[in-house]
C-alpha cells in the first residue's frame, strides 16, 4: 500500500497551479524528499507527451516514457533512491509525487471530461482501464504476472506504483488485465491504458468548460 506523505518526509509544492487565468495552462510540480528517496516531478497536462525521465530503474523509466507519450502529458521526473536495497521505495515514491503533481495541475477540475475507459492491447495481452477523476482515491488492480521479475524489476511493484498514483492523484482507478502471458506486455498494457484514459479524462469539454463535472458542484468527497 502507498505510504502517507507526512511522517519522515516532506512534499514541497513548487509553484501554484497556473490556470487561474488560463484554463489551458495546467501544470504542477512536486519535490518529495525522505531518508529513502529524493524525487522531483513536473507535469504539463496540456503538453505533447515530451518525457525526461531518470529514476535509476530502467524498466520504470520505460513505463513512464510510455505514459507521457500516450497521455500527451509532458513529464519531467528525476529520482534518486536506495536502489542498493531494492526498487520498492523509489517506485512507490515516484508514484506518490507524480500523483500529487497531477492533482495540483488539475486544480479546481473545471471543464474536465472526468470519466474515461479504454481497452489497450499489447500483442497477446489486453488490459481494460477505467478512470474517474473523482477526488476520491481508490484502486482496483487485477493483473496476474507469470514471473516475479521483468529483468531486475519486481512485477509486484507495478501494483504498488498504481496504488501510490491513484491515492495521491485522487482518482478512482480500475485496472484489469483480461488476459496475457508476457509480463512485459502485461505491465506495458497497464501503463498505456492509464495513459489513454488520462488523456481522455483530463481533456477539457468545450460544452462545459467553466463547470465542475459533478452535481454537487465540487469534486473530492
């Protein structure tokens, strides 16, 4: 489970959301420093998918580059962690910081499409991702990996990353791999599915650009 960002750590929000005057300038940046990791993240929800990723974990870098490219969200992520122990803390803390940066960039959430769902194939693997930018964090993750590792990366950390991201971005996220036998393909279809769902859900609905997409008038509870 994702750890809280309070005790023994600090999350520094570097700059306010930029869309107070322009709803199409939706950016966020976070630095999270603990005794285990030091993570810096910057996002632009209205980018072109440019990625600058350096976590020290090759497989995670690959997944995050896919996330940027297919979501069209610009991502800058720099992380240094206790990789001499394992990849757990760095993977989780990157998910925490990225989730916080996305939540910051969304601001009051006016005009967003909010809901999205996709099916993403990756060769023999097929994953369904459904997402609600609800302000109520929840993850349902159903993917079975054949092996314990892809290269040196523990496959169990895929779910840990998604848990950290969902909890800290405030989204309701359902990820289900319907079938697949290659662990790299399964993980890739999960990240690409999230990317395509985010791309659709954060998009501005021109018919409701000044409205929060909720009958309550607000999102988050």
